[in-house]
C-alpha cells in the first residue's frame, strides 16, 4: 500500500510511546500507519482541537489520544503527544 502521508513522531511522543504497554504502542502505531498514513485526508478521521490548541488534530485510539500537527504543504502528520484520554489535555 502506498502511503499518502508521511508520519513523523516527535522526541516527546516517541518517549511516551516507549513507556506504553507493548500492545498499546503497537495499536497506536498500526492506527497511524494504516488509517492516517493511507488516508486521502487525515482530517476526515480525527477531530480538531479548540482554544489554544487549535492548530492540532486529535485521534482516539482506545483509551488514548494521539495529538498531531498536519502539514499539508509537506504531506506530513507529526505526532506531538500520546497520552491517556484522562490526562492528555492537562
């Protein structure tokens, strides 16, 4: 499958992924590679954040939120944060 979008992971998000249980990290990674990278438009899947985080996009993967920046001109989705839904917006 050819990816429409490149996925980049920030150092902070990489650190958070490494702390997750292996099965959760695999689920998040699979979601990013299969659903987001292969999407014609990654905005069709998630939801925009509001307020002072309005430049970010949120995806729900089980009990976790994956916060991303979408760079249309580079066709890149940058993962900024991966955290439990109860903690991510604090």
